[in-house]
C-alpha cells in the first residue's frame, strides 16, 4: 500500500505530463490480472478525494436524494442495474458516492487546470485492481445504496437470495465477515458501460466509495433480540490513502494552468470535446469564434 505526494515534482506543461505517464506506465505495482491505471484532476490541490455526497453533511441524506429522484422521474430510472442508475444520477448532478476518474491522463490534466486559476491544481495517478459493474461486490454495495439496511443477518439473507454472495462464503460461515468487509472497502475502481456520450468522450471510470464501520450493536428488543446491527458512516479523511493500492499526487502550480489549458485545446481536449451536450457545444463555438 502506498500513497505519495510527489512534493518535488510539478507539472508545468503537457510534455511533462506525458513524460510522467510514460515513465510510470512501465511499472507494474501488483500482480492482479485486471489491474489498470486511472487518473483524476482536481483544480484545488488542497481538496481531498471525496465524492459529492460525502461533502457538507450530505451523507445522511443519500437515500433521500435517490428515492426522490426515482419518485419524480420513474421512467428515467426504470432499468434493473442499480449501478447504471447511480451513474445517470451522477451525470445529472445528484450528489452520489461515485467519484469520476479517467483512463486518459490528458482529460485529468484538463480538469486539474480548467477552474480556480488562482489555486494550484492536483493530478492524481491510480494503479488499482479494476472491477466491472456486474461484479458481485459492486452489485452488493450499489444495492445497499438504493436499499439501506443495517441488520447484518438481513444483509446476509439479501446477498444469498439474490445470488450475489459467492456460495463458498456461505458454506464456510464467513458471510457476515465478507458482508462487513465489502461495505467497508474504501473504494472499488470500476469501468462502466458506455451508457452515455460523456463517459465515452472522457474515457470515464468511477471510484465507488465504501463506508466506515463505527460499531456493532446486538439488539435486546423483544422482536429483534440477538440481531446484530452495524453503525456506518462515510469514510474519514485519514482513509484517503487507502482508496487504491497506489496513489500518486502531483502539484500543478496556478501560474501554469492557463497555458496548459491552451496546449490541451490544440489537442482538442476542451469543453466542446469532453461535454457533448448542446450547451457546451455553444460555449465552445463562442470561445473559438
């Protein structure tokens, strides 16, 4: 496990970024057969790696946001896959536990430089095992997001009935441990289906954030006596270093942001390319005319 803030390394132009990517792409940090490299750009170096629903006390409202969005627009969220639903909600601005990442380092560089021109930006490099949305652990976490449940026995039953928990865990009586571990994995890196043009243009992926287990209570109530209930909270800042096996963070000084954006524009990495919606196409036309 490693997390590095490369304090002596800065990115001043596109060429320096490419040199960094070339150097690091030659390294294999772990033996997982599905390991991949992802990137993320943030326009303020001091920001943490944190999804929108984990900011500003929104976590307690996560299920309310989701239920209300589904209630108001049921036809837009009628498909079965909860992960696809969450991606669509994220796309339209709902705070979710997804954090955007990309397999294209130039895209990450753009987002690190696009805004907050008076602040240093951050370029993140992740080397991590990668999952697809039909992985049982990803399905289980997203199912929890849409149907929160704190009773451990009920979570095991849910996993068993929906064939999401591999039978070997059930047979070995390790189901409760596996369930708690799965919910508390800091993040799963996921390659999504290309369900919208924006994901395609941005070579998008996601970190699906987990939670911290802050305690377990055994019920003494008559109707639920002996049942175990877990207390869950959002990840704290100290767990940021555990999100992926390898994270590297590089500073982009504020004074270089404008020139980097201009260089990226020459490579057609700009709002017009990354955001295919008409409003961004209009903005891009005005900017270039």
